[in-house]
C-alpha cells in the first residue's frame, strides 16, 4: 500500500471507528483545546496563506460566482470550528482536524496536490522560500558567481527537505515501522507509561535537515487522543529536548487484538519550529499512513509496550518512515514453538 499525506477535504467521521464493545479498548479522547489548527505553533508562512485565503475568497465570490455555487452544492457537513468562510477545499487545509465542511474525493478539484512529490502542508514554504532564494541568487550573481551558487544550493535544500517520497509499508503480523526518517539516537526502557499502563520502550529518532520530515503511523491503528505542549527549541540531539521542547504526543491503539497502546511524539528542534498533525481522535489509519510532519530538523519518539517486543534496530542506525521495521511483537507461545 502506498500512502501520501492526504489533506483532501473530507469528513473525518468517514475514517472514525465506531466504539467497539471490547472492554479493554481505550476510549476516544476529545481534541486538545490547544489544537485549533493542524499547525498549533502558527508561523509566518501559515499567516501568509491565511491572508491570501481571504483575498482568494473575495475574488472567487466577485469574479467566479458560478464556481462558488457549484462547490457549495457539492459541499458536505457543517461549519464545524473553522474560523472563516469555506468556499472550496483549500479553505479547510489548516483546519482538517476541526470537523466541519468537506468534499468527496471525486468532487475535490485540488486532490491532485496530494500526488505531488512534495508534502502538501509544505507547499507554501516550498514556493515562498525557493522564490526568495532564487531572487537573492539572481541579485548576488551580479556581484559574485560563487555567492549566488551557494544561495541557489540552499534553494535546492528547501526542495529536498519538503520532498514526500512514496513508501510501501511491509506486511506481516506484529511489525512496527519507523514513524520518521532519521537516525536512532536512543532506546530507553520506561518503567510504567501512564497511557500505555505497563512497562514500555522509548525509541528516539533524530531528523536532520536532509531527512524526509513526514511522520507515519507505526501500525494499523486508530487515533485515541493528542496533547500539544508549547516549549523550547533546544537542539533535537540533546536528551533534554524530549522534556523541554515544543511537542505533540499522538496516542494510538492497534486496530486489532491485543489492541496495544502506543505513542508517537513529534518534537520540535533548534531549527524546526512548526509541528503539523492533520488527524483527529477516532480516525483509523493503516500502517505507514502519513499523519503529520515537523518542518526542519527535529526529533520523533515512539513509545511501545515492552511485553513480547523484539527491537530490531540499534542506536546509530538510519531508518525510513513507513518502511523500516523498528520492532516486532512475538507472542510467547510463538517464541516457545520456534525454540523447540
């Protein structure tokens, strides 16, 4: 299965699991009140996009009323908690986790953007930053070829950073794939995580500016809840960054028995200042599905129940989100049978 970051405007409830009858399932939590958008830290590019959205909506209503009427006829749902008027799917980009209006995929004229080789939530940064670097490079070329070449290389790094390659998640029971590209920097036992409610293992991944920064879920799962915490922007290589930096913890639960609970923690770094998470509590996601990203160098942590867990990576190893198997769960009965 190939998966990409999909921000197509659609009803979150289409992917929300009904409450199961099993008593050991985790209850779905309400959305953290701090998460008023998919990018809780805001940012200059986000503000530019929102400002342009106001101008774009005025232009659509003034010059393209037929298009507006057509999109309104195709629109599903209700206003939700989106703070502005919604004319087409572009207006819900930053508010996909807030509920409200949505369009069926076949009615979304901008769905093609999900097929681009760049992550959709970074398109504005990609266009604005590369245009800025190219403009500066053009001016510097009048003075120094080498100075212009350095700035041009920086523009290529922007394109490289926001790339979004297709990933094929491996199939097989009990497999846990990496939630991020990067390097394993820590594998730490956790005595008793309050959400997992049993001994756990925390795997820390460092993402440099050269890594893909799209985050993916490690298993077939549903989203139970999310907690956003503002904080510092320490170097993501430092262990203190996991405690003090801005972060978003996404609590997950396996879709099938034994319904293990897991946490993927998005942590901002010294350069990264923008955490993005476009899913909402209750959504069902297949293994390897993209659910967010961290813009520029950062850290991602995965917390797993320790029981029956076999870690398949070591500190210092490079991994790829959605395709590298970090660990697997081997039931004790299976281990006993294989040793006979």
